[in-house]
């Protein structure tokens, strides 16, 4: 019996519950993501390294553990928080394909699954698989790339077990304020606004140093803010670079027509760059990712890759559902 058959076998309690309530925003979100995630592709990536049933405790179905992991990312839940949520929130249990009664995965099981993904660098493979899925459906054009970065905060307190801050995180100044943490740098498809490349660094690393690593190699132009000034010297191939001018340049121009023309040009550049803000807004506002969850860059990089893969699917969900509907 396949996973879909298990999902369709609702108990009397499930049916009674579903018949009584209106759908919440969270349930609608989960229904939409159910439709657009390329489940078979992702499960095939993990299946070769997932423990098989044998002696001792029988592992939970791989599909269940993957669904739990994705919900942790969507809803910003820790391992114990995810365990509690499965007990308390029926739609989460249903999305994970778990019965209304019986044993549920505990926080150690949830932690071990995440470690399995980390050990085999599966977050990167899943990110690539999602993007290949989107590209195959014509949702990315690859003609241009927009680059940008955002700071993800890390705890600056030393009131922890080790009595020190994470040595892989650093502080940086933005305007008159200091921030401690890491940076997520992204390359975004200029047509669709979907993220195709991600790097993570300590927060004090200059944006421009990552530009070369944020290109997929097929684009003919690059857009970036003033943090990418001088990027032409760092890229090894010919590329049209449209970079925002620093505000100080405006003050050097004579008032009147020259300044107006400068402002209009910068406004047009900013309209193109605006697409790069959308993925940041999705992971921070929609998924609530405001602070790093783990120690060290490697583990946080894995989570950031997962979040951007999920943000791509969320941003493209309407088109994906339309494509599926037209193929049905």
C-alpha cells in the first residue's frame, strides 16, 4: 500500500474532525505546498541513506520524516517544539501522515533525521532538485541575475554552556547599528525572482566578494546594489553589470536636470532589484526565520538552502498549480 493510500484511509475521528471546521490559513498553506513540492524527486534523493526497517525500533516512513522536517522550516519549530506540535495540532499530524492515535516521532527521532540530511549534504541536493524541477517547467529564464545579501542574527550573549559566542559568526556595522551573525547571499533569476544560488558567510564579509559565487554561468547581465560597486573587476567573464550608484555621487552633480536624470536612472535600477527582496521577505516574514538556529556556518547553511528551496516553491505555487491543472 502506497503513502497516498495510507493518507486516504481516514479514521472515523479524522472524518468527524474534518467535517466540523473551516480551514485555517495554515491548513490552506499546507494544502498548497502538498500540491507543488516534487515529493518523488526529494524522497528518491534521501531514500538510499534512510535506515531500513530491521531489528529494534522500526523507523517511521521516510515521507513522514521529510514532511516533519519541512514543517519545522516553515513554522520555525525546534525539535521539542515540533514533537509537541504534532501532539497538539491535528493538521500538522495529518500533513505528516500520522494517525490520530498511536506513537508519534519524538524530538530525538526528529533531530536524527535532520542530522542525516546534514551528514549527506542533502539540503544542497534538494535545493538543486527543486530548481531543476522549476526550470524544467519554464519558470526560470536564466538571462539575468540579481544579487543581494541579508544579515541573519545570531545570539551575541555569552550566557551559554560554553560561555562564549559562536566563533563562526561575526559582527558588522550597517549605518549606525552593529549586528552579530551571518549573511545569506543570493543570486536570483531576474525574470521570475526565484533564487538559483546561495552562499553564507560571517556577517562582516563584504557583499561584493560573493558575486562570482552567485552566478550560474548562463546569464548575460547582473544587477546589484551599491554594495557591489567594482564587481566587474571580480568576475572572470564578460557580463553587463548594472550596479546602483552610491548616494554620495548625487551630491557631486549640479542641482536640476542632472540630479533628476540621476534619480530617474537609479529608480529604474531599483525597480529591477526589487525582485531580490521577495525571497528574503518570504523566509523572514512567511517562515519566521529571523535568527540562526544552530552553531556554526555549515548547519545554518543547510537550513538556509532548505528555506530558499521552499520559498521558491511558495513563490511559484500559483503557476505550478496552474500547470498541474492544465496537464490533468
